C-alpha cells in the first residue's frame, strides 16, 4: 500500500502528464492514493462516477492525446463492466492505427482472495486478459516489486494492466529501497535459488512459495522460487533455464486452475523442456468455483504454503539402490528422509543403516513405531509427541480423539490418541512414561505429518493445558430447504475421494477383463474363501510376471521381490481400507483364509496397525461377494496393478460342444500403462485364469 503510494507520488512529481482518476481516489479507499490530492490538486487526482466503461474509455482517449493517466478500478471484478473498452479498444487501437499512436495508460485493480470479499470481489482475472493480446500485465509479489513495477508501467507507452494482490494491500510488509529504482516489465526474478525443483509463483503466492521452500529445505530439498513479475510479456528465458536445471516444476497462483496462467506456463515448459523433466508438472491454484463469503470456506479455497509443499513432495523422487529400497521398506521409513552418499546423491544400503542408527534420537517414529519421538526421558525430560507417517502417501491426518487429558499420567506404549488417515482410524501410543503436560492440537484438527501435537514430561506433574481450539469450521444455522441429508466430504471419505481422483488424473489406466471357469476349483476348495483362492493365484502369477508387482515412485519403477498383496475391505461407515497380506506366495489356502478374515475383522473394529496397512505391492478387490458380476477397479498408487473379482455364479456354458452348468467369474485387471503394457497385462491375467481353472492350490 505504502510502496504503491510512493510510486504514484514519485511519478506524478517526475512527469506532469501523469494524472490519477477513479472512484474515490481522492479519499484513497485502499490507501494507495491517500494524500495525493493534497499535493497535486483536484485536476490531477480526479474522482469519477461509478461507471467503469466510461472511466476506462476516457483514460484511453486521454492517453492518445499524450497524457499518461493512471486509473484505479478498485476491484478486478469491476473490469467485466468495461470489457469492450479493454478488449476492443485498449488492446487494439495501436494496431488499428498502424503503430502511429502510443497508449501510455495504466489500469490498477486489486486481485485475489481475502477478507470475505465474496464472489463478486475476489476474482483473479489476469488469465482472461492474457488471452486477449495487446495488453501488458504486471502482478507484483512484494511491496518492493509493487513499487518498481508500477513505476515501469507508468513510463511504458503501451496499455498496462496492473493487478495488485489484495494480500499486499492488506498489510504484507517487506523492504523497499529508498533510492530510485524501476523493475522492467518482462523480467522475472529468482527469489530463492535451488537445484531440486522450480516453483513459479504469481503475485501473493510468492510469499507462500518462499515459506514452502523454507519448510522443504529442512527436508534437504533445495527449491528455486521464480516470480514472473509480468505475465505479458513473460520472461520465458528465466523460467525455462530454471526448469532445465531442476527438472521439476510446480506453478502456484490464486486464479482458478482451468485456463490459468499456470496452465500456460505448464504448456510452454512441456513443449520446450520435455526432455529435461524428471517428473510431471504440478499446478496449485484455486478450484473452479465462485469464491464464498464464509471465512473458513474462503481459507479452504485459497492456495497456501502447505499446498506447495505437498505438490513439491509429490514430484521429488529419490535415487536409491534396490538393496537400500528393500532395507528401507522393511524398516518402514521414507527414503526422502535419508541423505545419500552414492554417486549424485544416490541412497545406498549403508545410508539407510546410518539413518536407522540415528533415528531414535532425532527423527519421528516410522510406520513400525508408535508415532512419537523415541526419546527415553530422564527425571524431568520433555518428550515431543509428533504425528507419524503411515505409508507412502500420507501427508496429514485428522486428530479424532485424545485418550488422555492434559495433566494425566501416561505409560510408555499406552494408547495416547486416535487419528483418522486416508486408510483407517488408528491408535497411536505414548513414546514415554510421564505426564501429558501440554496438548497442542484439538480434536477434529487436520495435522501435517511430523507436527508436534503434545508434550510428555517425565515423572512430573504438569499443569493442565488450555482447552483445544474449536474446529475451524463451526456449525451453521439450518437453511430452510428440503435436503434429505447434508454430509461434509471429510475425513476418510474425503481422503478416498482425493486419492481416487488423483489416481485417475495421474495414472494411464488400462483395464482388461476375462471370464474364468472355476467349476473344479469351487468344488475342491469350497471350505476356503474365494478371496484367499484368488490371492494365491495372483501371488503365483506375479512370480511369472514380476513387473506387475511394482510401484512407481518419483519417476522410478520399483519391482519388488516380496509379494505383499493388499485386500480391499469395506468398513461399516462406508469407508474402505486395504490391509496387506505379507509374503502371500509362501502361504497355503488355510492360512490365507484365516489371515484375510482376521485382517477384515481388525479393519471393521478400527484395530489395524500401521504395519497392517503399508507396503502393499498389488491389490485384490472382491465386489463379487456383494453380488456384482463385473466392475472396473481403480489403481491404488503407487502400485501399478489391481485385480477386481466378480461374483462366482453358476450359469450355462459351452464345454466340448455341449451346454453345461459351470461356475464362472469375471476378473478385471487395471494396470498403469506407464509401467505395464497391454500385452504383458493380458499375459498376467491369462496366467491368473489358468491358476484358478486348474485348481493347482496348496
């Protein structure tokens, strides 16, 4: 706010042709024009009626005569009212006159989501104007940039749309040089250098990207943050050179995802740097919906640093030897936490062993541990209770319930709290004995992995902590309408929705089906569960086709020797979990039947452990038990294959030229075509069918 005021004041002092016009500019509603009328008078600081089309057109006409008007549109949404003046006049007049005239006019409009301004005052419209052509577009990301870019815009001889992020107007602070300076239009700036990933951040998202880079630096990831500053002209050289260096790109903006500036940047980078990319491009933006008035919903829509961190983590990738991968998998640790000593940072077995040796004193517990730091307290030691990471893809969880209150004694290994992940509700044990001296997270809060949510003081009685804060979204009054029921898409249901949507969006899914004759098998092995029979057949076929026993993580295909098969289990509350049968190829039907039944019971009783849910290399889902003949299963990333089993049903079939009643079932295999080709998937499916038809089970 102050920076833009300085820019206007300095340029009006420098050039008498510069004047300001707009609704209430003498008053200075947003503060950017405050006090200017006292210095420059009413001739150069002109209030206008509430008629945007007339104001935009009048300023354009003034610029043709040699004046240099600056128009304060206030809110970007008001630009819709003057669209003809922008699109058909300002953008095209110089071309229509054969470049014989200049149009030195600047239109300032606040942009972005902030302060419950609601749907008609919160849009980011710069993508719309990027497509028109003939208009220069600047979007500053800091007070320094706002001043330097605005001065450059006022001195430019073409129409410039200056979108001021409302977050800057609302009080974002930053250093601004006292000496004269101008930031040229069309010149991007690298706000933070890095080598592991590029984040191109637009406007107010620059601050969020820098915060995300700081978080990721603690994980050993060096993120380069690039601020385009102007979107037309775009400094493609700086952006492309950064992506060629890092091989990974995330674009973050406040505008909506579809058709945004991020989409254009992603497209150009895809065209120009395809061979340099090590992972898919990720875009972080607002969803394609109107911006709500509700503060919690507004906050939910607004991209933030956590979203950027999540996007970068999703494309990071770790180079590791097969042996290191196996050791890490058995220990239940995420290789991203391990620093590699091999060539180009490759993680080797010794690195994992070194990490494991130091883990108890410095790292959060892994999937096989209780979920808090493994620090043995002394008489007055304070132990941090942190949220553990369960599985490859978990980044956060909802705190369902504290099982102890602040001030209560807890024993090491005793259940301390319950969390809800995208897989199940799980109890997390206390890491040490003592007193729960502080509770830092309230029930219902969404907690990122690794966050400290409480403290345990060894053998001392601590004061009760204050009551946890209320949930971010509170109940709203009933609306007079007739919906049967309103159910928020939250918790496990939301996690499943996001996971399945991401699976369909990111994986090249190909589905194959085959009908299997199970007559002999059904007769000989009737005492065993159909799911156990299919799991043993799948385990055997994976031995012949190991590429389907794989995961795709960080641009690397990991083929697993151990056949750990997940079995989908429906929960009573309409949720879904996938507990894992370890080393399924080593177990007979009796043990598989017993183990699958036990896992299903534990799932329905919310008693599954982290070890029960993590590390599956292939999934079997059996909707046949619910009377479904055939269906198309959705991949569970990072796995590259999943088998769906239809119901076993007796019906007529032609055998040796005669019609006979046979037991038949449809198998549906979905594969990730990025890893498994159709022919290989077909061969695997045929192999499973042969196992089931021949009845060669143990």
